[in-house]
C-alpha cells in the first residue's frame, strides 16, 4: 500500500509529501504559478525514473559499465477534456562499449515488457515508443 499526503498552498499550488520527501506542484496554466512542475509532467518524470531504475539495475546485473545515461520523454495531449497523454516517446541516450549495445537493448526491452509498472500503467491510455541513442 502506498500513501501520500498533498496539501493546498495557495492559488493552484500544492505540496505533496511522499515518505520523508516533499515537493511542490502547480498548474502549468496558472498565471500565479509557484514555479513548480505540473502534475501531468510529474507523471512523465515518474515514467523516466521507473524505466531508468530498471535499466540501471539490469545493466548492473549484466556487469555492463555505462556513462552519460539520460532519458528524454516527449508526450502529446489529447485536445478534448480530460486532456490525457495519448502518445509518449522515450529516448534513452547512453554511452557503452560497442560490445555492450545488445545488452542495453535487452535491458530496455525488459523494462518495457516486464518490470516498469509506470510504463505498464501508461500503456493503458497512451501509445509508447522506445528508442536508444548510443553515444
């Protein structure tokens, strides 16, 4: 069971507490924004974190050394309300030895098909594409 607490700060800004961590969120449309990300964008960050943790864990088990690992996500919203993400593109950029590229591809595949619960949830409402950019 997961539990969080979220409290109203002012205008459209909220502060959420997860375990011992606190962060703010706000409406991206708010003219009086608190300089915080929107809840929808936080969903994309959760997706990147989830799959990133999977890939790192799998690569460590495969004993693959890597550097310069980042994940970029772009997502489009539907026009009608409620506006939800309908297309999501995930780009992994990673530097590995040439011989380790197939292992990175396998790690991404395992995250996509088996381990990342956030991407599994996204799969219910959005088409997701996955690409790897080897640096």
